[in-house]
């Protein structure tokens, strides 16, 4: 992700200053967005793993990875907008009706 941002900034920069050369290892460290999420979900820190499973983080993941058709995304949105005390069965019906 950092590499993509750096490339964009270097290519689209209108500044007259010279960009500093970065080591080859930096340019070789291209990481796919989905890989970033996998690393967060497998973090050795419990707090990071737990946060990655919170419904709003999971919604963000679906949006960032452009997984807009995900049944998980539809379930998470339904859960986030469901009235307090909504039963699991009515929540499942709501998700299925979103298809």
C-alpha cells in the first residue's frame, strides 16, 4: 500500500524538489490490500485481532476490498441497523431479502 502511495506521489508531484531515492527493499515490499487485512486478523496482539472482528471494521474491510456483494457485508449492515432486541431469525430474513 505504501509503495502504491509513494509511486502516485512521485508520478503526480508538481513540486520542484528532487525525490529521495528509496532502497530496493522498499519497492519490493508491495502488499496487497487483502494481505493487510489477513495480517491484522492474524496479529499476535489480541487487541488487534479482536478489533478486526468488530462489525464496523468488517464493514470497512468489505468496502475497502470492494466486496460489496458479500453476504457477510449484508449481514453486518443488517446487524448494525437492527433494532435492539431483534431476534436472530428476523435478522437472517432481513439479510436474505437483501439478495
